[in-house]
C-alpha cells in the first residue's frame, strides 16, 4: 500500500481484457479527496509474453492498445496522451510528486524484452516495444523523452573482485525526487565514479543502467569501465556538459557521493572527516537518504590503513607548521603520527621541522609546496592508489592508458629514432633507413689514441680526450674545433660537462684534475695532486660541485666545489676506475678495480650497498630516469641492473673484451638503445627493451673502439672513438665528405695492443 496515501482514500478497480492477448488488466482508481488518479496494474504473472500459434497474430501489444487511464471517465483513453511519468517504486512514490496533479494520466507498459516480428500474412512489419527497466522509449511517441533510470539502494558497496555491476556506494531515489547535493558534486566536482541501477515498474532490476539486449562489452572491454573512464576524461578536459549528457544517456555515474565527499574533504583539508569517510565511522550521517560515511570506501588489496592514516596526518602536521601553530603540530606528531609509524628516522625528520625558522625554510626542507600548492592533489593521488579502482578510478586514467599504449609501441619499435610522441591515429613503426648507420664526419685532430668522448647536454658541442694529453671541444653544427685544452702533462682519462655546459672537468694520468671554462677555454682551477692517476669525474646535478675518482688508495673518492675546494672525502680504501651520478641526485655509483660496484646515497653520503660482479669492470652509466644502471665488463658483456632492487634486467653480449677500458652508454630516442665499443673495432647496438642485437658496425681501424656517445638532442646521431686517433660521427643523413678531407676507412678485425696502459695498472 503506498505510504503517501492520505486518510479517507478509496481504491476501486475495473477489469478489462486486452485485445490479441489472454491478459487481464486491472485499472486501479485511487481517490484522494475529489479527483482520482489511475494506476495500471497487471494481474498476469510476469513470465514469458503470450505468443499465438497463428503467424498472423502479433506476439505483443501494438501501439493503438497502449492503455492510458484517467479518472473518472476511462472512455477518453484513446484521445488522450499524457506525458510519460515513471513510477518505479509505488511504496516510495507520492502522488503529489506527479507533474500536473493527481488527475494526470499515468502511462505504463508491462516490462518485457523488446521483440520484433514479421507478419507472414500481410507482409508488413509489426513492431511492439515493451519498456525494459526504465530506459526504453514509448513506441507510439517519438517526441517523448527517455525515462530516467533509477537505482535501488543497496546496503553497502560491493567488495573488490566481484562483478563490476555496482562500483562504489549506491544511492536510492524516491520517485519524482531531486538529486541530492552530493550527487551534484559527484558530477561537477569530481573525477571518479559508480554505476546506476535502474528498476523497472514490475520490480525487475537491470544492473549498470542498460537493458538486457544491450551489448555487455565494448570490443571485449567492460562497458561500465569504458564509460566511467570516458566520464573522467571529459571532466579532466573541461567538457563537463558532455560528461553530464554521457552520464544521463549511459546510466553510469562518475563516482559515488561517498567518494565525492572524501575527495572534497582531502582537497579542503578536513582531515577528521576524510579519515571517517575513508575508513568508516559509527556515527554515519546521511544526506538525501544517502549514507556518506557508513563502512568506509573499499580499499585495494594489500592497502596499508596505517600508512594511509599516516599520509593524511602528516599533511595535517605540515599545514599546522605552515600556519605557525607549533603547539597543535607537536600534539599531532605525538598523539597521531607516532603511534602509527615505526620508521624512527622519518619521525625524527618530521620533528626536526618544528624548528624551521620560516615557512619557506619548512617547504625547502620538507620538499613540500604548502596547502595552497599541489600537495593536497598529490596526497589524493597517492591515497587513490590504495582505494579499489572500481570505487575510485585512478587519476587521469585514460591519459595513463594511452601513454602505456604509446610506450608499448615505442618499446616494440626496433629502430625507434624520433622523440616525437607517436600518433594515436596509426600504429607506430620506424624505418631502418632513418637510423644512424652511416659515417658522415671523421675528426682527426688528436695525435694519439682517443680514450673518451661525450656530447654536451644540449647536444651542441662534442668533447674528446685521449693519450696526447689534450681535450678538444667541437661545435656540432660545423664540426669546427672551438677549444683545445692542453695543460695536462699526460693522457686524459675522462671528462665531464657541467649540467649547464658552461664548465668541463678533466681527469688525467698526470695525477691531476682540472676545471675549465668552456666559453673561453680558460683553465679555472687545477686540483691538488693525487698519489695516483685520476681516472674519472662526474658532476652533481645541481652544478655546484663535482666528484673525482682516483686509483689512489687514499683520497680516491672526493667531492669538490667549483672553486676547487675539497667538500668531502669518502675515505674508502678502494681504487676507483669510473663514476656515475643519477639525474635525480640521489645516488652516486663508484666502480673499483676489484670487480665491485659501490652505490652511495649522494645526499647522506652513506653506502647503500655494494655488488661483487666477479670480473673486472670497464664502465658504468645510470639511465636518465635514475632507475637503471649499465655496467660493462672486460669479458665482453654489458649488464643492465635495476638500481633499487639490484636485479639484472637485461644482458647485452656479442662485443669483444679482454684488456682495455671499453665504454658503453644509453642512447637514442627515449634511451631506447644500448651502444658499446669493442676491442675488435666494431660498434654494437642493442634494443634496450628486448636485449636484441640490432646492428654491428665497422667503426675503427686498426685499434679497438674505446668509447661511444649518443647525442642527447639528436636521436639520429652518435659518435665513436678509437685507437686509430679518429672520432667518427654517425647519422642517417646522406654521407658527406669528411671534415679531414680523407676517405672513411672500413675497419677490419684487430687483435689489439697494450696501448691504454693506464687501464691495466694494478
């Protein structure tokens, strides 16, 4: 019995038989006061629709017999067509909510699957449409709008792992009621969502707002997931109107009111409310009949609740410090953060922030941009990764998926040579003819073996060094010599560009390291003499200091400022042969003569770990993303390690090793390749993702190819250097006449000599 009926309500019925069917329909007249409103009921069991054996008999109702009832005179039915008013749950629907008052005709059809039949006798198509759920247009009026889908309220969200019928908390609507403010916030304010559930008049339920005959998948993808991701994307791009239209048409919402409220609480800094919404609260409140606290949001598998609480309370602590409310911040640290976290070092760091002298000092030390920066958005993004993705879609999901598609295509592209982002319109594939496989320039300024070469960070300059004690800087655009740095008294083992390319450090067999101005070629500083040759050098990412490695047992790993003053001496008893610093400034990697790799925290200068590779090593590099470490060995193998887990990612083999310091490097667009010299004078290029050897090029004659460097700004150019005193430039351009005016030689296998003696010293 409808709960909204007033006292003195009179209910009367009239039974009619529908033509062409064996159905009996009961017209129910509900009298509240003077006029009466008619509702259509069906006393036939809601099973399979009646089907006649006579093929000329329609199997379902035809448009003229769509019943409309009014009170008091049912004879006016054929002449009146009133607006469609959906009543889905009579126990929650008040008659006063019906537009036009209680005398408005209520039009309804018994819910059944849509069926199309052809009449064999007349040859005309007879189509009868039945409303399935609440989303099918009435067959007799194309101008009538679709009825809105509604959802039943369920007691709680589904757990992660169930079918994606009901993502997030669900909401019930009474017939004719408006959308709550939380639902409006879910569409206008947020980016994640849940689906609607529509209920048909006869009580049957269709999940996800689609009828039974709608396709369940979109080219093998879950329709709900695709739609909600599109909703998020449209909102991200600012197309909120389009997102609302898509939501109404599809029946899916972006996110539930609970998720919307949680998002808003984090972004507004309402930390207690955010915790209650995330984890649940006994004192659950409601708005519009929707629980906004309840049992909390469904978390992803393995999510650490204490860690999530710590993130929220840490943000609260930092914002209190930003407000200079040290007393409350101290209480949060003692009573809220300390009981949650076991990392004493982290807690000590947070406590040290209490003595920051200013807000700027706080932000600098904490590497935090404040409450009005992006910190809350970053916090929300981190928390969203711990919430079940079906409840709260990860931020910018479509953009992430598209980037993964592009990266997969780049990884599968054997000759990837362009840094331009692949188009989404077509599959990506690079042509081998555009790969740098031809020598276009030959530089022969050196009078001895060339031991090392490196392009500047902007790719505009190339620096080379070797056994003649000279470091030479070339302009890439013209390949003209810009500077010859010739102050060293012996061969130069290594050199390094500062991050802004304004300075160069050289390390030499004469047991000295020197700092040069690249614009003028002027010697700025000569560091104090070491006991053994200075084998390597590398710059800190901030450009204010550099590190040198030496074969000395003392002072073998030292950090210097740009004034030539010693900043720090690690004081380790290992003889360094090569160095690398990660781009993020977190790690310093040192390679020694006893087959070991030493990985230091470059910030704290503490040793994180060391690895014994059981064979003598020749070079080390760190990828631009600071995640991988490339180590070359004298046994002719280069090995790629994950710098955090220490696990071997790939092994690159084929080159010849043995006696000399043969260097390898990352290169190409997106560092898609690994390139290495070889003692037989060849250059080897591997595809980094697959480890496949894609090219073996003749490079130098008559000695080994000692070093390689790929131009960081031109994926189609790299340089090689060898004992033949030559530097060769490789590109995909049409081969030009070498700068030296000499013919480019085709190298042959070379057995090698003990020419690079500094690398063999014990």
